């Protein structure tokens, strides 16, 4: 393998899943999902991205082919005996929060990510997964060659693995969480204060995703607020947050710039990519997306927010 | 009375109240409140405003003096036998929604606003009050001399006086409601679709207030999204929506321009004035506010939202 083909500026560790999703508009089993799937597909519009994850023997070849459509490195997508991680969730009429009906960890239980030692990503994203796995990967990348590490997490880990998560937070440059997670993590209802508290836990950059209400970005003392791109039809919100993070990190890795002004641009790209994701089940909408669709929606978005 | 002193470009009908407010930061009785009080005080930073409302014999002279601090016309602030309208509410830790614990209509029950016929406001706001009272006032202003009429409402009227409210909506140019009210009024969970449905009920301009998440503005096919001004300390959210509306209408009346670009500016002024209101109980923060504080926060706000 040549150097060129094995170099991915961005790396993500997370889940690749088979989901069952119920929304007010329909119910679908065997939807291709997982935090790392959404993240990498979204990021691939900006840069080549390597995916670190595990699937079971039941993982359909057609799903692998979906990822192969894009510049996504699959050498570290391990296949293990057993079944692929499965999530079943349901959205109410406001589409803002999913109720988790079932989680089957399956092959995730024994997952131990091992990176080939020629892997030197400059940007690393620790998607929503057990903080111990996030730490495993973090320990295998070389700093400061890997110049920017970001993570996501969820209530389950904030409540159940606070200590382990705390260790991860000390070593990341950025965290991307939703408003409920930020409040829980900081034990603070006011989101601005919550972000300031989270910054003191480690990550200098804090992004708070607020679903249909947009996102907040904090870097040191600086602050940026962005509404969500307005959509009349939200079909399935699954993966919106992971696509958002993928857009943000993909854009950062592409531009190689994490100054505040560029972070703002990255957040706006993330919001736009996420706005496409929710227009169909799973990755379906992103599969027909073109780079020019992103640019055109971003231009429209800027127009809608300027005053 | 000279012509100059009796001319108010903006008029508001609504409640003047004595509130009891409980927030996570404290509990206070006898807070000066009411939709028309907050509205007129906020609007007075931009234009002279006439207040149409009723109070009881218990209304403290010191509260009247608060309104007299500003260019607020009080000739139509009627005093009737009985007690002033009283609202008691409580905010939970997220400070987003008030739980109404008690409402005593008192003098509002028999209120019948009667305008002196030399009153010719160009801008009229029908604040949150019984749709029948809104209609009474609407019937007494001369169109098209009164060139722009806007209204607010709440769940109580949407559910209890749908027919009367529907008639008001047919005759207003703009409605200012919060997200929950918009969803209820349109029977539609998606806010963009809800706004489009409300536009078809009458008002060409729809503003949806989303509390800490900002606001949406719709005029014909046009759309504008604004985050809320980020505050680390929200002390008492009572009156935020009415101050917002006061800022919007005050700015429109001052500039005499209801084109989309100016509506956007009006909404941003409304958001800034509301952000001051919530920094203290009742009208206390607005009483020490200066025009330059508004301009300086607006400049900062623009910076926080631009990308």
C-alpha cells in the first residue's frame, strides 16, 4: 500500500450499528447507523477519514459498500464473531429527543481498538462510545503530531463512567455534546455557564448542539451562536449530531485551522450537513448529496441569519 | 392638551398586573408586571407609546410613577373599583416556562376599553389579553391611518376562545407568539410549517419567540432566524416576551418601515431589550437601562452571530 492511500488526516472511533428507528412518519428496521458511520460519511465531503470500529458477522456487505462510496478508510473496521451493535429508538412528534427502546452491545463488549503504528492522523474524533475505548485510541495516537482531538459522549457515560470520562476530557481539545448532556456534565442549567465549567474540565473548545435550535460554540472567552438550518420536513433525526460533528471535524481537517473564525465556519458546515442527514432515514440523503448542495445551502443559511 | 403631547405613534392594549414570582433565585410578591407594562416600558426606548389598560384601586402610586419615568401615555390607564389583575407563577430550574399557580382577573372582568376619538396611533399592539378586548380596541382605531397592527395571545385563548381569536387574526398584520403557542395554534409540531399555517390565518408577518433559543421571523416567503442574546445570569424570565414585542414594535414605529430588512433589525432590538429585562425582577433592570446600553449590546450580539 502506498503512503498516499494510507494517509487519512482525520480519524474517528465510534460505533457502526444496525438501527431500528420509529418516527411519526414511519418505522424502519435494519437502518445502517452508528456514530462513526454518520460521522465519517459526513466528514468525507471535506477530507479523507479513517474509521475505527467493529462489526459482527451479520454486517451486510451492502453497508460496507455504502462507506466505500466515499474516501473512508476501512482497514480498521474490524469484523468479529457475533452480532453488530444494535440500537432501537423512537421519536415523538417534536422529533427533538429519541427514546432508546433497546441497546444490544454485541461485538462492542470485547472491542479493543488496535491501530497500525503507521497511522498518524492530525485530527481525531472520539465519537460517542465507552470512554475506555476513547482512551484506548487516544493512547495510540502520537501527540503533538495529532494536533486536535475532539470527543462526544452521552448521558449513559456521564452518569456511569464519570471518572473514565473525566480522564478523556483532560486530554481533548474540543467536546461536542447536546444541551442535555452539557447540563448533566456540568451540573448547571444555564448553558453558557455549563460550557464555561466544561472548559475547565479540559477541552478549550466546547460545542453545544441544540437540535432544531442550533448550536453554541465556545473557545476561551469567545462565543458564537448559530440557529439550525430551518427545515419544513424533518424525516429522521438519527445521526444529526454525528453528521454535525463530522462536518465540523472534516472542515477543520481540510483547512488545518482551528482559530475561532474558522471554528465558526466549521460549525456552520456541520449544521448544513446535519440538515441534509435528517431529510431521510439513515445515510440515504447523504448518499445523493453533492459538494455543491452543501455550498448552496450554506450560502442560503448565511442569508437567513444575517442582520 | 396640545396636539404634540397627545400624539403617540404606538398604542398597546394589555394587562397591568401585580405579580408574585418564584424563580430558583428567589421569591417575590407584589412585583409590578403585566403584558402592557413590560411592552410599553420596552417600546418607550424607541418611541412614545400609549397604554390602554385597567387597574384596581389597590394599584400603587409608585408603580404609576415607574411608567411616568418614560414617554408612556397613561390617559387610558383606567382605574376601576376592585383589585388589580394578579398573576402568580413559578419557574423551574431551566427558566424556560412558567407554571401559572394563580390568576385573579379582578378588574379585568368588566374592562371595556374606550379610546378618545382623537387617538390615531399608526402602530397598534394587542398584547396578551382576551381576544374580545383585542377586537374592541381594533374596532376603535382607524385603518389605514393605523398602518400596522400586531397581536400576541396565549394557550388559554387559543383553546378557550378560538373563534374570537380567529377573527382578530384575520385583521392583524403581525403575530408574536412563543413556540408552544405557535404549535398549538397551527396544530403543527414543525415550527416552519406552523408559521406558514398561521400566515394563512391572517397575519403576513409571524414572529415565533423561542426563549433562550432565540426567535424566528417570517414575512411572506422570507425567513430569518436569530439566537437569543447569551446570558449567564437569567434572574426572572417574566416579561421577556412582552419586552421583546415592545422592542420590536417600538423600533418599527420609530423607523416607520415594515419591510423585511427592517423587521430583522426590529427583531434583533427586541431580543436585546428582552435580554436586559430578565436580568432582574419585574421592570427593575429596564429602569436603569440607557439607550447606549441597547446599542452596545446589539453591536456585541451581531458580532456573536456573524459567520
